[in-house]
């Protein structure tokens, strides 16, 4: 029977889990794929770190880059992380030396995926990255294979478990942002430095990859990105009173042959499907023809969910098929037009903390009127003791650039006591 020699580079929580899984499930994977997966080598930054796996001396590579030159390696699993440095060097060299590559590295694929796919195609090897987007949610293979018959017009959803856990916990446990973030770190749902999760960069990388697969286009950096750092308990409570939930969402839409990519918090109706996705779960919704709307939901991160995706990719290579990394050959992928969202129309939620004095409300409404934005609903909550008032405005659809002009203009007013909020509404 055929054999496939594997080198795992990086043995953190995910790498260790994968190593153990491949050892314990070698027989069933062999039977299902008609090829024997053999973990030939491993390489790590710190060999002395305690791991709950036993590794033979002959399996250790002192220098990770040696895996790319070794004749006894067929497939390299990159689990270092990051778009630059060792991960970049490893994957570029592996593909140039005609090694198959499986990676969970969304940052690397989002930045260098087009270049890497050309090298993989030229050298007739596979570059697989199912684990780079939404962990155990098999969205990439679904787009490449299960939904291959469909012309996709939109993909959106919850692509980050950390931010989703924070927002849903603030809602359900009546806690503030910092309290929930601390708990997320204790539970292992948030990294020591969770900035990529909180500022939207993690979702941005995933969305670029999904856009490219959905629309057969090259990766594109024209994307609006906004995170959840400015969402506080008052916004969560206000959303509830108005019949909404706040979620960090990613959207990629094809409208009139133009693609719009955006990542931002959004108010969504309480009774919608996505509003009910809580905790660290992810959900991806695809609109296409002829399927209509298709939804995939599951664990978005963690060693078990990521290993599920990695094994899917490894199994695909075990079966011996050479496939284009982005479904189509690089020669066939399109240079579509990616637009910013300035001219798109959204309804929105504004929150202003203002001095409670005559003339403030009329001044606010004048700014909205001047910027061609009509008000659908206005709520004023005065705090007489502090002589301030919270003003909530829900708008009708207006151009995004007008909504931002309103925010900027009112931010400068001397009656403003705190930084104003703008959250788009997605119905």
C-alpha cells in the first residue's frame, strides 16, 4: 500500500493533538484513504517544553527548514502561525521543493495565498488550508466541492469564537467587557494578546480567503474592518430593548459585478438565526444559485476542531488527487473590482452621551438632516443627578459616508460627554 510521510512543524496545543490523533487513528485513516499516513518528523521551537505525547529521537528535526529538503518527507503540516518569519519561509520552501502543504495559518494564506497557489500549481503539489477558517466548520471544502454547482452572491456570518463569546457573555451574564475578556483568557478562549480577535483582523483574514473562493477572484485587501473594543454593556442593553443582538459579523457580497468586503459589529434581529449563535461557536451562511441559502455551524477554534479540519486536508492528499488551492487555476481566477462601502446604504444605531440642556436635541437632529439621513426612532434617557442624557437614534437607510460624517461632526460638539457610538443594523 502507498505511504505518505508527514512532518509536523509546531507542536503547541494543536500540533500535539494532531500528532496524537494521527498515531491513534492510523489504521482507520489508512482504510478510508487507501494510503498509510506516517508521522516521520516533528520540529519545534522549544524541545524542552513538556508535552503529553511521546516522540522518538529519530523523529526530531533540529532545524524546521530541513523538512523542506528531506527526501523522506512528502507532506508538511505548518502549525507555527503568523504571516511572516519561519511560517512564511517554511511554506514557500516546501512548495518550491515539491512538498504538499497543509496549514491552519489564515494570516499567511490571506497575505500570500495567491503567490503560494501559483508555486503549488507549477510544482503539481497540494496547498490545503481548511483549518485556517472557522476551525471545525468545513466551509472551505464545502465551497470547493459541496457547493461547486452554485453561483455564490454572498457569504456572511460569525467567523470568530472569541469575540462571539465576549459579546454573548456580556449579554447573558450581565458583565462588562473587561470582566468577560478576563474570563475568556482563563478558559483558553482568548489569547494572552487577543488584539487580532478584538480589532477584527482575524475575521478580516478569513473573509479575504472566503471571498476569493466564493467569487473565483484573487485575494484583495480592500476591506472595511472594525472590531468590538468600543462595545460596552449599555450598547448590549440598548440593543435588547430595541429587539436586537450585537454580533461581530463578516460580509462578502457580489453586487453588480463589484465585491464588497466588510467586518464590523452589527445589530441583528433577536429572532434571526445568527442572533442565537452564542459562545465560541461560528456560523457561515452562503447565498447561491441554485441552492438558495446554506448554513454551516460549529466550533470555530481549539485543538479538536482544528485537528478535524487538518485531518480532512491530510486525507484529501492521502487519496492522491492534485487540486488547485483556490478551486481554479491561477490563470482562470478573475481580477474583480473590490469597492469600499462608502456608497452602500445602511440603517444604523447611534448613541450620544450629552449634557442635558436645551437645544442639544435639536442640534443633533439638524446634523442628521444636513447629512441626508432621516431618523426612524429617537430615545432620550436623562440622568438628572449627573445632568447628562443618553440619546439613542435609529436611522432609516443612509449612505455609509453620511453616517460617518454625522459621527465625526457630533463628536466635536462641546455638549458631548463621551465618544459617540455608531453600529450598523443588518436586517
